[in-house]
């Protein structure tokens, strides 16, 4: 991963997908000018993730675009491998492929596929990708890193053994510490961290619950939180204060910087920060600028 320069903090967002393409491209360039090293985009029912990555890469000159994550149920291994290598060839050192198994409700309810055992399905998929013969000009040597959206021990072990690292989503610094122990010292570790720039506890937690309550519907996130010591009681009514405060960093720049530093001290190489705002249709420029300031505080 040394050839990819993501820096310690990047921006994780699907909000650009809600903007016209030209505005999204301009926003990516502005995020680059704010000093962020990476832009993480999601694979949902919005823009197709590889096409979207190419639009954002073309609009910038240094920014790494990372997929967090590209669903293995959206493309067969040949298509995934060729898309990855196409972008790595066109934008050397600027594309990072994050793969994931998504969730059963999405895979079967929205995509119409059969959801297989996560670790076994991912292992077979990665092995199939490794056997793909790419018949166009090869990307630069070492220019096609893959990481996994991994939370549980088995998927983290798979990330360690068959990929460059892991991108855990919706977790805590304690999970980052546990993930680093499983991954070992060499693998790349980039957890996602949600933040809210609001110093009012009641308002910030209410905003956080509106997002956390949706993720708790997916069993994989709930299982991960149970492994971290939370209980079913913490999931009630959108999440206990303890759960909300553990998953979402809220407050001023110093509070956000403290949480980002906690991930880095726990073993993260990079933190992908998702700003939670009141209206996703409006790009959170004020918050992104505050985040850029918080990044400088992390380094000091």
C-alpha cells in the first residue's frame, strides 16, 4: 500500500451521488484542495461505483478514490478485476478497491441474488479474481491493491491472508485495536468513523440516532457490536447514549480530533470520516472544512 498516499484522514460520503455530475466533480476537486488524501464512495442504488470513481479521478490530480465498498454481488469476478485494473492503469497509485459482501436484505431484496456464507463466498470470489487474465496493458507494478469491508474475525483473517487489508464500517476504536491484532502489523487498516459537528448533546445524539437506527437493522453490524460488549438493550429506541457516543463522534473540532487520534493510536493507518448532516442533499462544506481543521489537530 506504500504506493497509495491516502494520508491519515479521508472523506467517506455518498452525498456527492445526490448532486449533478458536474457539481460532484467540482466538489471532489475542492475536497482535494482542502488537503484530504482520499475520497471513499459507496456502492448503492445511485451512480455505478466504477464509473463514478472514474469521474471523480478525472476531476482531481492527487486524490485517491476508494470504494467502501464495491459489492461482490454486483459484478462477477472477471468484471470486478478488469474494472479495478482499468482504473489502476488510467490513474496510477490513485484507486483503491474495497470489496464487501453487503447485506442479505440488500443482496436478495434489491439485487435478486442468493446470499451465501460471507467468508466462504468472499474467499471463492477473491480466488476467482486472482485468476483473471487481464488482456489490456497491465497497470503499474503493485498498482491494484484490494481491501475488504471486514468486521468479524473470519473476514479480518481473510483480509490479512488474501488482500492488502481491511475497511471496517460502523465500528469503534476498540474494534480498531482488535482488528489490528488479527491483521498483524503489515496489513492496511482504514476504519470508517461517523462524526457530527454539534456541541449540543441532545441534538447531536438525535441526529446520530436517525442514522444508527438504520444500520442496526443489518444483523452484521449488530453482531459486531455484541462482540464489542454492547447488549441488545443498547439497540433499543435507536441506540443507547453509550452506543451512540461510541459509534458517532460529536462535538467540536477537538472532540472529533480526539476520536480520530484514538483510531490511529489503536492501529489505524487511515480513518475514513463520514460527516452526518441534517440534509444529505446539501453538501456539508462547513463541516468538511471543520474536519480539515481537526485533521491538523490530530497531527499535533
